[in-house]
């Protein structure tokens, strides 16, 4: 088992090299690379040989400590309301996929498009159609660079009130997404903390997805009201049941 964590909170406060060194000193075995925190990781500045060498140097530094980059999170914010922004974000995600390959990353998590109010009639199906286009447009780049794309379960908070369902927040819809994409390029990344926020049981969600779909996790706890991202056992998740389900 690898003890892994996102490097985002470290890299927001110090150079990437220092963040890698700190995580090694803290005893981590693997790094979940947070592309979304800085254009330094996904912008045009990463194009060309100089950009490639920068990522390879970070990989070499991690490997010198015995660390690996096991997965990553792509830039966020895809929105079909603003086509210019959507096109730019598509290019950002494409660069993140390429740069992930330089780090030796297996799975890059890419949020589904979910900007419409999910609770409105017809919206889940509309988002499904747009997401099939969105993910399939990324497929050639993932295949080219030997990286898999992780689809994540989301939530919404309509009107700023109680958190409610959104794209892939129910097991049956998540399964439909992965199975319709129908390619080894696409896998499920289950955010364990998101599941109880919409009334789903994370252990049952794990069992429903099964080992052939579930290839990545976002591991954190929540208070049941907001997406607090606290450490396991700091919230309402039943970690004994979660680990039992993962073992199964």
C-alpha cells in the first residue's frame, strides 16, 4: 500500500521542489499531483522542451526519495456557458494529460461538465450527452500519452442551500458514464467524501462500481453538511466499512 497525498497545500506555499522534499521527509510514498493549482503546471509555459524537462526533473527528484507520482487532478472549471473559456480549459486539460505522462502518472482525474442545475428536468440527460462529447474529445490525447482519465462523482448546492446530487453522484449514473465511454482510457475516481453529502453510502458505492471500473480514490472525510475535506475519522464516514468494501 502507498501512503499518498495531494501536494496542493504544500505547493501553494513553496516551490514545487521544496514541496516534494517536504512530502518525502514527512514519510509519504506517493504524490497526487494537483495540476489545477497553478498555470505553471498546465499553461502555455509548459510547452516545448523546457517544459518537458521541468516535469522530468521533478520526477527524478521524487524518485531520488523513493516517491512516485501515482495520480493527478486536472485543471477545473469546464463550462459550456462560455465557449471561449471552455475551449481554453480544454487545452489546459490536454496539456495536463501530456505533462502527467512526463511525471509517470497513471490516472488524471478530470471533472465532468456540470454547470447546469442538475435538479432541473432534462438536465441530467443533457449533461450526459455533453460529457460524452467532452471526454471523448480528450481520449486521443490520453491514448497518445499513455494516461488514463478518471471521471469523478460530483455534487451541487442549488441556491447556496443544502448540497444535492449532480453528475455521477449516484452509482447507477456513474456506471453508465464509464460503461458508455467503453474504453480502458476511462476509469472511475470515487471521491469518498462526496458520497455522504448527497445521501449515498461510500461502501455501497465502492461495491457498485467494482474493481474493473474503480481505479482511483479521493480520500477525505466530511461533516455531512459541507465538503470539509478533513482527514479520515474526522467526520461522518464509516472507514471500517469503506476499507472492508475496498478489500472485497
